[in-house]
């Protein structure tokens, strides 16, 4: 299914896309302001949001992170199993995580 078909009829809130901050050296803090959506900078921010380069909460986790996450979990479970085989009186503590745990760990 194409990306445009999935997003058909979807309304977007651009308020957080157009938000930017500027450092004020006198007050030593950041001041937030909204970029005009019709300015070149605002159109660029919206275009980046709609491109695949933008990372959002709805986007997937990078494949390299999933591989590392699953490998660490698999190795930890294998270590627990080997400890249990070496000492049967020991209770193994296996990590039974959901398949979306990598996404929660990424954010």
C-alpha cells in the first residue's frame, strides 16, 4: 500500500513542526516562536515533515537498533539459561518482552 494512500484524508497539526527556538544571550534562555507556514523556511519544515527523512513518534524504529536490541535480549536470555543449567536450584529470570519493546526503548 502506498504511503499517499495511507495518508489520504489525514489532517496534520503543523504547530509543533513550525515551532523553533532562539537563544537570547541577555536572559540566558531559549525563546520559542512559530515560523510562518507560507515563508520559505516554513514550507521547508513542512516538506521535511512529509518526507521520509523526518522522524516522528509514528515512524518505525531503525533496523540497526532493532537488531542490537534483539541481540542483547537474546544474549541475556542465553546467559540466564546457561546459569540455570550450571545450577538447577537457581531460578532463571528470562526477559519476556513484547515485540514492540525496541520502539519503546528507542523513544
